[in-house]
C-alpha cells in the first residue's frame, strides 16, 4: 500500500506511520520543554492543554 503525495512521490504505509510517530514524539517533547522552561504562565497553560489533547488522540504511540 502506498499513499500518493504527488504524481512522482509516494511513501509506504510504514513510512507514513513512522513519520506520524516521530511528529507525535516531537510534539510531546516540545510541550514538556515549554511547560518546564517557559516563564509565561499562559504559554505553559496552552502547552499543557495541547499535551492533554495530544495524549487523548487515538494515534499510535511510541511509548518513549
């Protein structure tokens, strides 16, 4: 199974899954970094809300 991205570029389902997993991991890590390091409480709150939403998203998770 392939997913056509353009007329000349295709990726496999496994590659799409791996990219989605990497995006998920990067999003979670960024939110955690913002919550830990940002001085602005509104930005920390927004990152926490985003993290809560991402954690409740039924995507595959890497378990890292």
